[in-house]
C-alpha cells in the first residue's frame, strides 16, 4: 500500500516494449537516431506544435533547471509559487544551473499563482534597479504541488501578466498528463495556446522509467539549449532509450489513459476521506489527495501497512487530525486503493 | 540635504591622509606590503582577536558574498532575515559566488531574526533530505536593515541556535560601527564573544572611500579564502590602498567617533519626527530613521530639497502619511540635519 | 558496418532482463530501493572494496564532472592529458560543475600521462601562488582516448606523484571494462590498490542503456556527494532502473565477457590494418583501433558502407594515407568486422 | 630597486588630487554621480568613441573576467595566447565568472597570436559539435605579457579572423597605455578602428590606485553588463572614487605621459642588458624587459638589492645565464634604473 509518490511505481509495459524495440543494432549516438526523431515528432504532434523544439532528459529536476538556465541569466528573478517544486524540492538546481538566479516565491491558495499577486511582484522587481536583479521569467506547475490544476484560462491570465512585462512563462509539467486528463482539454490549449513558452512534460511519473521532455514552443528560445544540456551531462549517448519511453507514452494516447487511471484512484481516496470525517485540504483535481484525517484513522492505515507522507510537515505525527498526502500512480493496485479507502471511510 | 544613504557621503580626511601616507614608493603587491600587515593587525586589536584572519575588499557585496561562498556549499541553505541586504540588495551575489546556495528568508520584527523562528526553520531544513539542500549557515545584519541593533545577548541566543545545529554565524556589519557605538559595548562582545564566526566590518559607510574587512575568528574557517577572493577579482594589486583606509578608521577609535556622530544626527531627526506628529516605525538605534510622516510634511521636505527614499515601497508617493527612510552619515551637514528637523517638527 | 563508437550499439539482453525484473510494483524512490542496494553491493564486491561509496548516474559526462566538482574547488587545477575526454569532449562540464576549475593539460604518447611530466607540472602549479589557482587533483582515463591502457604499475607511479603532492587520483573508466579485460588483472589491482581515489566505471559503452557508477574508495571523499548529484539533476526518482543495469553487468562477470568480445573484434581489425599496409598509430590494447590506411582502402570501406570517424582531425578527408578510428562494441556484428577486415587487408 | 612589477609602484599625484577633489559632500551612489559621468565621457573622448559604453572596476582580473562572462556563455570557447594573463594569472576568474567557459590556448612568439593559428583553431572548434563547446570570443593582450605590442595592423588581422567566424575580439589592456605610447598611434586606431569590440583599459599599472575601465564599443554588447558587475560585487557605492582616478589619467594626456616614462626606463635597461652581454628574449616595446643575463650579473644585482622575478620559471635560480623580467613603472626612480643599468652593463 504505497501512496508515498507516483515515482514509487513502475514503468508501463508499453514503455518496456518500446525500449526493447529500440534496442536493435547500431544507431548513431547523441540524438542522431531515428527513434529520437520519431519521438520528437510525436511530442510535437501531441502538442499540435509543429515548430516546437523538443528535447529529452532523464529527470524532472534536470528539465526544470535547464529551462530556468535557458530563460534566466545569473542575475535573473524567477517568479514562482512558494510551494513550487523548483523552490522546495530540487536542491537549488535552478540556482545552480543558472549560476545564481533568484526564485521569487509568491503565496497563493492551492499551490496556484494569482495574476494580481504576480503582477504586483513583477512591478516591484522591475523597480528594484540593480539591487534586486532583473525580472527574467515566470514558472508555474501544472498539476500543482497541491494536486490542483490551472485551467487554460488560469494559464492565459498569468501568461498575459508575464508577457506584458516581457517575461516568458514556463510550465513545470511533472504531472502534466494528470492535469490535462483532469481538465479534459487538449495539451495545446493549456500550454502554447494559453501562452506557455516552455513546457517540461513529465514522463517518469506518468509511466516511464526516467524520461521527461523539454519543449520550447518558439525555436528561438531554444537557442544553444543543446550545449547547455550537454555541459550539464544530460545528453545521453544512447539517446534512443530516452526517446523510446516518451514515444511509447505519446502513442495511442497512453499518457492520458495512464493519467486518467491515476486520477480516478485519487478520486476514490478523496471520497473515502470525506466519508470518514476527514477533510480535503484542496480540491482533488489530479492524482494526489491532500487531507486531514482523524488520528485514529491514520493509526489504522499505518497499522495496515499504508505508506504515505505527512504533509506539509513530516513531523506532524501526533497531531489529531493528521495532515497527509496520498499520491496515486497509474498502477497503484486497485486492491490497495480499495483497502486504504475502506480504512479512510472508518 | 541628502539623506538617501550613508554611502552618498565622503571619505574622512584621516582616510585621505592615510592614503597619501601609503602612497610612497615601491611596495610588493597583492597584500605583501607593510600597510596591509599593519591594518590587519589593527583590526585584530580592535576586535581583541589575535588569531583572527583579516582580509580587505572594496565592497560590502563582495565581503558578504565571499563569506557566503566560504561557509556554504552550492547546495547549502543560508538562513537570514527576509529583509536582509544579502537577500534584497545584492543582485543575488551570494547565490552567484556560492553557485546556487539558497537564502532561506525568515520574518522578524525590526529586521531581527528570532531564535525560535530560526530554530524551527533549521529543524525543517534538516528534515528535508536532499530535496531542500543542506543547512549551511546563518547570517544576521548588525545594525539591521531597519536601523535596529542586536545586543550581545541577542547575538548569543542566535549563535547558540546556529551552533547547536553545527552552523556558523555570519554578521553583515556594513554598519557595524553604528551598532557598536549604539550598544556601547566592545566589538568583541557583540561578535566572537557572542558566537559570531565571520564578520564583515564595513568601512565604506563609516567614512572610507571603498573598504570593508572580512574577518574569520577561527583561522580554519578562512582556509583557501584568498583563492576565492582572487578568483572573483577582489584582490587588489596595490593592496595598501585598501588597507590604509581601514587602518585610518581603526586608529584612535575613529570608527566609533564617526559612527557616534552619524547616530546622533539620526536621533535628532527621530525626535523631530515624533515632535511633528510622525511615527517611528522602528526604534532608532543606529544612523537611520524609518518613519511615517504627514504627506504635507513630506511635501515641504521635498520642496526644501531633501533627498531620501520612500520605504520600503519606493512607489509610496501619494500616501498619507508617507513611509520613508532617512540615513545619516558622519558628515551629513549639521545645518542640513537641523533644516530637515525643523521641517519634520512642522 | 558501424565503427563510429561503442555507444552506437545496443544494450545487452541481460541488462534488458534486469530492467524487466526491477519493474515490479512499488519501491521507494531516490535510491531507497533494494535494487540499488544490491547493485551498490555488487560493485563493491567487483572492486573488492567493501567500504567504497558507490553511486549511479546515467552519463559519463555527469560521472566525470561530478567527481571533478567533488574533488576540486572552483579555484582548483585539475591535471589531465591533453586528449582527455574531460578536456576535449564534455563541453566544459568539469568547469561548469566545479564552477571554474582549470584543466591543466599535459602531453604524453598514446594518451597516457607520464609521471615525470605530471610531477613537473604539479611543481610549477604549486609555485604559482594565487595567480594560477590551487593544485586540486589528477585525472587519467583507462582505457585511454587512444585505446591504450595503463597497467597497475603505470597507475601506481602516477598515484605516487599525485599523493606526494596531496592530490587525489581520479580514473575516468568509460571503458574501464575494456582496460581490465585487456590487462587481465583484477579491478582492484588497477584502481584502489594502485592508488586510485575515485573511479568512474562505465556501463553505457559496456552494454548498458545508460548507466555509470561513481566510486569513492574512501567514504570521506564522498562527503555530501549526494547533494551534488541531486543539485545537478542526476538523481533518478526511479533509481532502481539505473541500478539494475549495473547489477546486470556486474553479475557473472558479464562486464568482462562483453569487454573481451569488443577487444577481440578490435584486434581483428588491427591485424587487418597491418596486413593491408596500414599503420597502427597506437598499440591496440582495448576496443579501438587508431590507424592510418591507404586512401584507396578508405574509399573502398566507405563505398561498402562502413561508418567511422577520421581521427583526430575529422577534416582529414583527402589525405593519403587517411588517419581513422575504429571502435568495436560487444555486439558489433562479426560479419561487419569480417567485412571491414577484408577491405582493410586489401 | 624594485622591478618586480609596475603594480608595486604608487599612484600619481594627479590621481590623488582628483580623489581629493571628488571627496566633497554628498553625491548619489552607484554611479549616479557627476564624477562618474565626466570620467565616462573622458574615456569616450580619449577613444574617439562617442557611443561606447564605459564602466569602471577596481581590478584587472575583474575587468577581464566580466568581459569574458559578458561575451561568452558557460559553454563557450575563448581563444587566447597560452601565456595570456587570463590563462596564467587570474586564478581561473574567467571560468568562474562565465561558469565554465574554456580558454583555448594557442602558441605564438612574443606573446602574440598569429592569424593563421587562430583561424585554424577556430575552424577546429567550429567542427567539434557539442563536445567541444561553442566558439565564443577571441582575447588578446596589448601590450602582451612578453612586453611586445600588437600594431593596428596586427589587431586588424586578428579581428578579421574573429569576425569572419562571428566572434567578438577582446583586448586586455592592463598595459594599454604602454602599448599606445610605444606605437605612437591613437587609442582608436589600435582598438575599435582595428576591430576590437571590448577593451579593458588599465589604470592601476598606469598610475592609479586601483581603477580599470571596461569599454564596449557597440552598446548592444554591454546589454545587462551592469547587473553582471553588481552581482560580482564590483559596483562601488561611492563610485566617484573609481571614476576620479581614470578621469585624472585621461586628462591632459597623463596616461600617455606616464606610459612614455615607464617605457623609456625599460629601454634604458634593455640597452644595458645588451651592452653587458645579456640577451633580450623579446623586443622591448613597452615597459618590461625579458632577458637572460650572466649569472654573475644577476648575483651583483641581487646583492645591490634589486628586486625582480626570474621568468618564466621562478625556480631558474642557479642557471647561467639567468632568465629574468624587469618591469618599470612611471615612477621607478631614475637612480634605481641607472644603478641597475650600471650593474647590467657589467
């Protein structure tokens, strides 16, 4: 009963099959292979973005930090939510890759930036002269770190604020599939059509072994990106094995099928929380549940072997009710979901 | 009538005289000269710290950022106040010099960190695993960015929290002289005797042209610091000219005399603010006044040619009352102080 | 007929099987899984180094650059051969990860450093004061970029020079298996027993998809390495999939079996070169052949579809004889090897 | 009798006078003062470059490294002479400021790059793909580290090679005044008119305390440079004191007068070397003499108290003849020059 993270789960059989298919004989390295070409094209199709530049890396931290370094100078200000993964969970990788860019963290309910808050922060930043660094970019996460989603309109409103100030908009989509599945819109609608300039499209949590796509919708923004990726050790010599994973997810809508499955499991747990007198801390719009549950319920869950994190404070043990996070993957076993749901229902 | 900053003012005649004295014939460069040796010794004497390593640089940003890089790895967490100069006003120099260290900003009235807040933040940081980076150091500013001062006891309480977690304590003393003059204690009492491990002792705002001292009380903490200073372009070939400035300030207690003068001018303005129906936002414990004054008073001050910043929001023009910052230097003309005081009194 | 690089080839079936085996249900991420533990132990066994710290990353550039950053400060001097991969082929990744360390390149026949040359360079570096930076480490490649190998005695002689100066010795073992297979010694003999402090053990060119092991023989040298790996985006959330690859190679001596196969193919080509009037530029001691062949032979090889690089100057087309590099993988088809050999024989 | 370096000498009285003049009352900080404006204008006049962007810093290492970071990305290749100051004597500051740019060092007699050698290196760099990084800029030193000078034609030939490849040309002019005085041309002729894009104009060795000018002839190349300077701690709050020094040197041709004086002293020593059976290693075209002298002469010089460096190997003590470097400043006492000359003559 592991609900600690979606990255605790496996790679989908179609991903494994794609790796096996790619594993045939000699191909030129460093991305000059047909699998990479096919996968890049598949991503462009998926996003309805025929001119986009698509590159693959193995980790979400690499994807995000490379985009930050690409879009911000060392003296740049990167606006993001105070709970953004790039702020809390990447060991200062954006600062490292960019050589010093400063993450300007902003509050916002449910992990979502508010246009007015963003606008005001950008205005203050613009007025700070050399002291505060130069406004560089805006980063949002979709689905957010609190399991909520930005709609296309939400994104457009933030993009409008960013673009008015001349700043590009980055979307950390470690759980992009879960967001799109939840929204029921197209990938294009919630990204470039809404004003997103760079997207990190997560594969790992979606059913890959270790694969993420970095997409720049305007090729000009990708200038020299390949050098940056190389210099940070994120170009695979046998690139086909990165590409094959994303190709599998992009094929036949597998990415959405898997995200749908994960989201549904989360909804099951959410309903159980509420039925059992717990309280949802956020609307459950993707594959994670943030809730408080009675301490007694928590004790029974732990006794039954359920693994999950207390959240946001891992030291909340002993509180009543207990705040926690439950994350579902495409392959969280249905019997585990049902077993935990039964406990949650009380 | 310039009250914009203490760095808008001049160098003291004794500093100029010391430069002239140092300007005689050939001396070996890069610090291997007798003036540097004498100045380093004078700083050690001033601090009653015979084993301390003393080095000179030309700017406060260099001093602070070099210490951050010395005491924090690229993946370090540096705890400081949310209004700390290193956070708000150094264009992400600490992040640049350290290659990514993250400033963990904390709230606190009057620009001062609170031990309990610091302790809790350090505890959370320690529990974050790789995600959040590694706890590295604590930085405080004395006098603070809000013109208040940490007493020796205040410092000791924070040092105790830091040291218990194995973290060194840095003091940004851009206005260290103002703090010591205000406290009436010794320089040692409020630094190493209270647990400070590294001190940036500001000369520029105290009456130098451009000179700051970086002091490591434990020589082991200064290991390889000279390489770091060199690699960042902060070793002067004609080092005697940096040293001579600090030597002048350290001689005959000039540093305290000048700080006393600046502090007294600030107290005069503070009294005038209160007499005129304005309100002090912070106790005036050094050479700066943070206050709100009636818009009408502000208008008359501006009309009289007074230069100062609205604070903290430079766009506060139009508010009533108006929040502002008045900074005095050792040589802010008494007639200017008196003229502004008269306006403030209404 | 692809002899461009060993990274143009596939992953071994045992590697694929290990990935499939690892792909079962939920495991905690970021290295806290049993596959990672087993693979780390297997590497320690292979190296007869029970105390070594073993970590996995996906690319050789990441492995090397992380070790450089771990063993050298920003102001460090890293001594290596002028043809070292870290110098010529990693897009300045060591400089980027270390934030400025300088690669001090030295000449040496066959890609091998000479103790006397190294010793002299270290002496000069030590005498340069701040100007030249501080001596930090020595890096060698085994097998070298010219297909030759360092024997255990060779390594010991260089280690002795390095250690005498207090510098650690790094071995870039992108083709470590080929070197050990060629030498017929144990992995321990040519590494820690000979004085190597940090080893990058290459999996990718040896039959993995994308996997390398970083090994610090003295755990103290690995201090905080995990933060460094995390901050650069090289910690996999589903770490088991990196580990499984190395585990497969380390099991049943597969790493040596595959390296032996690749080396044998290279020897076949080498013999053909000589039989056909070409000239070996270096002794063929691993899986690569560096040679000049008659232009006419080259033309026939190209006509037959052979893919390889002219070397070291890719623009040598038109020369007679033509300098080239032929690299064999464990799975370079025997019929391709034989076909090219036939052409080379003339 | 100090001939160790020109930075072992003093600041000119006119520089001291300018500092005293600038030291009057309040001026806004960070460059927003009239002295800075006047000095920037004076430099533009001196260079006959009305559109140039001029900025002041305190050290030559800062000036050079900031220009490298401005003109090269982290993955850039910077072409320079193997004896360039940026390569040998700045503790890897260019690599640090640029976050990894690689200095591609080239041979050349007398410290001068040759167009054909440069052209070939750039061609090879362009062909290296991601592996070798991206060609970024060319840097030359005038006067060179061997005391020779590039003529306007020399510079134009190198600029032509650089520009053809789309690369900007940087001139490290730590001893620019000595070069121009020696050439008898205008500052414009040997810089922007010959194709130089960025110039570091040295003040420190020319008679300042600590001041250098960074000049970008095309303002577009200076984009965001002020942020870079700020983030590295090289913006002075009391900027007038940097500016005043350069203003003094730029006034009434003082910079050339002082350089002429230093050059003449070097010519005196050079003639003495030759008269005494020593040998000049390079033509003496600026203020330094590189020569071998009989060991017996060297012994007498040392006995007489002469201070200078053996060169290039400081451990050459004991050789016969002895290679050495003699550097003259504007204020090397004539009696010292004559005394050493007498010894050199034998």
